[in-house]
């Protein structure tokens, strides 16, 4: 026999039979048949019937394949070479293979069939006629497969049931769920172990009757349990219940019970099935949760109360009266039984109650202290009796809260008092500022304005929070020479004077004080003091001094005017007299002319004329009259010049600043002061012709120049040298920014010892009555404060002194915040080159 | 030749010229000087009966000059003619200069002329009372020098 090729595909290799990889759709049959013709026939037939068929031709092969592969059915021929069908069957069952097997035999021995069935074959087919076996085979195979599938399902269901039981046991054990049953009919209880354990008893101690059991239920819950049982036995509905039991050892446990009423066919309750569980831990946790929630709510109320009280602290300007009222309103809400809580607050003379206040039995009170002194109290009470079972109406937290509230109220009162005081101080300060026309602001180191007093605010708008250079000038950086910047840099007080252009050039002195706030940050306070009055007095002083200066000049001026007046008058009188004499001569000449027309002129008339001519000094008159006229005109011009110069010199004191031609001012000043220097000194003028005008007060500037010129003349006079005239040189220069006027003399010079006092008021080296000592002091004030310029001098004793005045060309008035950098106190630079000599003033 | 000499001192030449015109017919010689230095020179060169001096002059002031005259020529009548009268000046003129009269500019020319005449009469009276020749000695002819800087008087 040659082996037949294996039909179908070689099955895929299966590493482990127990884990089939392929889900089959057709039952897979191994057909073991040594008759190859029959085997092929079976194969074809079964394949057509939608089975997957593998062939094996002997017992060994079949066993080997069955060990390797999954089959759903084994079609096993009995007579096989070697190991026969029964042997194969025995071996298979011996190794635990439960594959359904149909034995096929040609011999038809009943003994063999019984043996096969005993060995675990599922069916037995006799192969008689071909068609017969084939017809039978399909049916048998299907039946065997179905039976086997059924058996397998049953086995799996049994396993699942066992598993389920096992799991339930585990679950009951794990969750400590007890199971019990009460036979209603017999009134008999049966409990499982867990239930016993739960109740703290042994199975032997299980109560027989329900009433026995109920004695172990907490007495407060007993009626609940009994009622529930009765109700549900009547309604036959499931129930669920939690109650407390008392164990024999005295321990109290919570149990949760679920029950079901089981009825007979007539609907009469037979049994009560139940499960029970110990829920003590859960109940305790729940109770703890509730308690925690309650406590949280209490703390929340307390926090809200403290917050509300704290908010009272933030209300600006709250009076003690208002504080007391609001506190009395707020406090009761924080208490546990807030609906019956009442509060009373007393601070000093103020007392307030909460709306529902009445005197109560339960009270809690704390004193309110202000600066360590008891000034009142805060009291909380309950308007109703304490609930039974409450260990006391006030918790420790509430005591703490009341203490906190009392402390906070004390602080609020302190603060209220401090605020009231601060308010009073501030009002007073602002009143003083307003009354003295003083402005004040406070600026931080970043140049932000922190405070503006109301007076300033009214004039300039509230510029708090702005930078002053931005607010006033739209600049991004501070103005040049700003006192604020200087004060912050040097940490020293800066004082300067300026005019408030927005207030009609009101003159002010700005004092910038640097200071550190509580946190150590540098700030400045700018105090702007009105100096109108001082300026007025200064003006009056200047004016008074002007009168003095004019008085000094008056001698010269009077001389300069009165002398020409004298000779003008004399000359005119001379002209009058001379004309009278000439008139007589002319009259005589006229008579002679008439006589000559009438004939001859008598000789005595000619003699008379000659006599008249001599008497009238006609030759003299002809010589002197033109001279007298000319000199009279000179005198008139001299008077006119002085009067003009006087007019220019003495401008009114309060005029507006105007462009002043300094060259012209110097000339007129020289004219009016001519008498003071004309006998002493040669005046040299070195004036810049293209000198731009300066913005100034001509009258005051003339006053400065006359002081310098008179001083120069006096310094020359002080040399005591009558034989040689001194020199006064007056120069003007322009350097693009400033105009400079220098008055240089060849006088005695200023001794070094007094050089730093030259500009001091009332300082003089002159005799009493010769000078008030105000001249240079006032000149200094006019130049620096009045015109934003400088005045300095240098002097060489024995050789002379030069005073130099510099004036800005565009003397624009600055604003308070950035004035022209005028000199601070005594800040005029002194350039002194001096040795021995006399001071010129 | 007139018996008397009057010296007029002022730093303003126009004023001197007008005085010369005004007083040209008066019976005395009129000398003029521009300042104290010239005046002193005249005194030293000529007998002077009356001196009329301004106050404000370069160098020696009017009151200084009159004080000097009062000291050196006490008989010479001294008259002040000032453009700016002050109390201090008046006191000094009286006390140190012991002046005969005190005029302020502008003054009436007739009044000035009359006062000068009265001063001359006073001067003559004093001279007669003392009955002694003056310390000045006989008048001398003016030297050529001072005509250069003063106006010549003009005799009647």
C-alpha cells in the first residue's frame, strides 16, 4: 500500500493544543480509517457536508495528531493495523482527552460496541453498505457534536455557578455582610456566621424569636425596627433600615439591614430573608463629616465676623458711635445659634445693641482696651435657654472670636482717634497753608507727586500721581536746575525764589526738604511760601534807597541845572538891557535920517549920536550879544539834557519789565551822576554797539549803575590825590546768552578783610551820614532776585576795582517747579583779588 | 582905576561870562577864576576885597576856598553862590567861611550886585575902623600869568 497524499491543506503548526489560535467555523473531524478508498470517500462526503476533515490511516498517527491538534470529533475505525480503535480509545480517555468519538466498524460485534461505549465512545456505526453508512454518519456526527456541545455548556455552567458561589462567599466575608432568615410562620430566626459575628454572639446564642432579637436593638431604635417589620410584612415590599444594636459586651454598633418578604403561592408571608452589614464606621465617619461641616460653618461665620469687623477698620473717618453700632450688628451673626444670639457693644459713652437684644442668661463678654486702658466691653448672649445636651452655649472658638473682636474694636477706636487727630492736624495744616498763601506738595524719588494741598489743587488742579515736569511742562525729564532733583541728589534742603506765572507772577520762595518715609524711601516736601509782602518791602527798600541815591545825586543835579539857569537868566537880562541901549541908538539914527531928508543934519546931532554910541557900548554889545545868545542856548541844552536823563533815570518803581537798552541806561546814569565824578575822573565808555536789550526794570537797573559809578568815583576820591584825575571805564559786552556790564575804577580797591561783606545790608566803611550801606546790597538784590543775573567784583588794593554785572538776555520767568536758577541764600559767586586798601562802600 | 577888586570863582565858564556882562558897569574890578587853585593864585597876586564863590568845583570846593580865605585874608568879604544849598554847607560857610552873604542859584543879578556893593562898603568900614593898612600891602599889577586863565575885568 502506498500512502495516499493528504487531502486539504496542511494544518498550521500549533505550539500548544490547549490554546487554539484559529476560530473554526466548520467542525473539524479526524477520520481514522485504514481502508483508503473508504477514507477518501468519507473525506469527500463529509467535506461536502461542511465538515473539515483530516485523515489518519493508523492508530499511532491518530494519537499523534490528536496530541498536536484540535479536533471536534474523532471518527475511529475499529480495525486498524497495529494499535486498533479500542486501544486508541483507551489511550485517549486514559490521557484525559474528552473529544467525542464515533466508533466505525465493519464486524459489528456487540461486545466490541459495548466495550467502546464503556471506554467513552459517543456512538457506534456499523459500516454495511456504502450509502447507508454515509447517510447515517452525517446524522450521527451532528448528533454527537450537539451532545458534546451541550455537555460542555453544562460543565461550564456548573463551573460558573461554583465560581459565583465562591465569589459570593468571598464577598460576604470581605464586606462582612451577614445573611439571616426569619421564618414568619414559625417565628424562628436563623443567622449565618457573619451575622453572629456582627451581633457579637456565637451561633449557639442566636435568638430564636424576633422578639428576643429586638431586645438587643438600641431602645431608641426598637420601635423603628418593629414598625418597619410590621409595615413591610403587610406590604410585602423590600425594606432597608439602619439602626443601633447593643452587643452583649456593651458595645454599640450601627447595622444596615435589607430585607425581602417571601410569600407562599397564596401571597401569605412565609419568610423574611435579609442581609445585614455593620455600618458603624461609616456612620461614625458620616457623623464626623457632619460635625466637621458644622465646625467649618462656625469658623466661616467667625471668619466673616472678623472680616466684617476688620472692614470697619478700613472705613475712613468712622466715628466711635458708628463703630459701636456696626459692631453690634455684625457680631451676633457669627454665633452658633445666630438666630437667638444678641450682642451689646459699649465703648466710652457709646453703647449699641443688636436689633433683637434682650438681657440673657448665657453671656460672654470681653473688655475693649484702647492703649491698654479698658474703655468698654463687647458682650454676646443667647436670648433663649441653652438646648439640652449642649455642653455649654459658647465654644472655645467663640471665646477666642470675641476676644479677637474686642481687640480689633480697640484697635479701630485707636485708629479712629488717630485718624481724627490726623484729620484735625491736616485741616489745621491746610488752613495754615491757605491762610499764609503757602503751597505744599510731596513728591517721591521717582518724581511722582504724592500729595498736593487743597490750595495748590484749587489753583493748579490735583496733580497727585503725576510727575510735575509732565503735568506742567509736558516734558519727559525734569527741568534743568530743578530743586526737586537737586534735593533728592544731595539730600539737602534747597531754597530758591521764583514767580508763579499762572498766578500773575506771584513771587514765592520754594523750599525743598528731602526726608525719608517710614519705609526709608526718600521723598521731598516742597513748600512754596508767598513772598509778595517781602518783595513789596524789598521794592520799598529799593525805592527808599533810590530816593537816597537821588538825594546824593541831587547836589550835582541841582548844580547842573541851577548854574545854567543862573546864566541863562543873566544873559537874557543882558540882552534886554543891550537891546534897550541899541533901541535908543537906533531911534537917534532914525531922527538923523529924517533930518537928512529934510536938508542937512545938524552937527550937534552927530555929536549926540557919537555920544550915544559910546554910552550904549555898541561895539561891546555887537561882540557880546551873539556870545550871550550862544551861551544861553548852551545852558538850555545842558538843562534839557539833565532833565531828560533824570526822567530816564527815575523810572516808576512798579512798572512792568521791558526791554532795556543798557548802553543808553548807562549814558543817562552817567549824566545824572556827572557831578559826582566830573571833577575826579575821566570816564571812558567802551560800549558794545550791538548790545541786545535785556528784559528788566530800567529804573532799578539805573539804580544799580549809579551805585557802581558813584562808588567808583568815591573809590577814586579816596586815593586823596587831587593832582591827577582817576579813570572810570564802563564796558558792555554780549556773549550770546548774557549781557555783561563792567564798571572799572582806578580807586583804592577793596580790602580782602571785608570782601565777603560787601553785599551785606548795612555794611559800610563810610562815615555815619555818608552812606546807609544799602547801595550794594540793594544792587545785589536787584540783579539776582529781580533780574536773575549775577553781580561780582574783583579788586586789587591800590589799583582799582571792577564790578561785573551779568544779566540774562531773555529773562523769562520760570514756574515754581523749575525756576531760573537764581542764587540761593548768599549764593553770589565772589571773585576777589584783594589785598590792602579801602572798601569803596 | 576903581578902588576895589571883586573875585568871582565858578567852574562854569558860561556863568563867569554872564557875571562879567552883568557886573561890567559896577565900580570895581572883576576877576574870575575857574576853580579854587586859580582863585588862590589870584589872591596871591592881587589884593581882593570881595570873593564870590561857587561850591561845586574840581579840587578845592567853594567852602574849602572860603575857609582858606577866612584864614589867610580875614578882611576879604566872602559871598557864597551855590547851585545846591544844604544845611551842612550853610553851617560850614557860616562857621568856617564866616561868609557875608549866602546866595543860591539862580539869584537876582541886581540883588547880587547890591550885595557886592554893600560888602565893599562893609569892607571899607572895617578898613577905616582898623585904620591900619591892610596886611595885603599895596596892590600890585597883575602878573601876565593869570590872564591866561581868567577873564579880564572890564573897567567902567
